[in-house]
């Protein structure tokens, strides 16, 4: 898990995620910015995964998203929408 910056209520955000395998590790990176604003050049968060069973294997693509609002500690979780999903191979 990595920490992400605080998000503002009522703002729609765009996200770009990158996953690159190289040998025994996978580099993961994400950018998040207000939709309609220019995409930032720098990655917002980065990490590396070295889980042996997840390296150098082929498979599909899945999107898993959740809202971390805890019931009773603020408003109801907002909706999460996924569109314009593009998967490329290098």
C-alpha cells in the first residue's frame, strides 16, 4: 500500500496507472489529477512488487477499486467510474 494525496469532495479525478515487469519485479506507478486539468508529468505514487508468483506470468486485466470512507466517519462513499481503459504491451 502507498499513501495518496488528499482528494477534494465533489471533484472528478483522472487516473493513469502504469505496470511494467522486468525480471523478478514489477514497477507500479499512478498519476491522479482533477479531470479537465493537464496531466502531470510526474507520477503521484510509485512502488515495486516482487511477489514471486506474480512475476513473468501472463494473464488478464482486472480493475478493483474501493472507497476508504468508513461508515459513521463522514459522508457516504462516492461513486467510482471506470472508462477509457486502454491496455498496451511494450
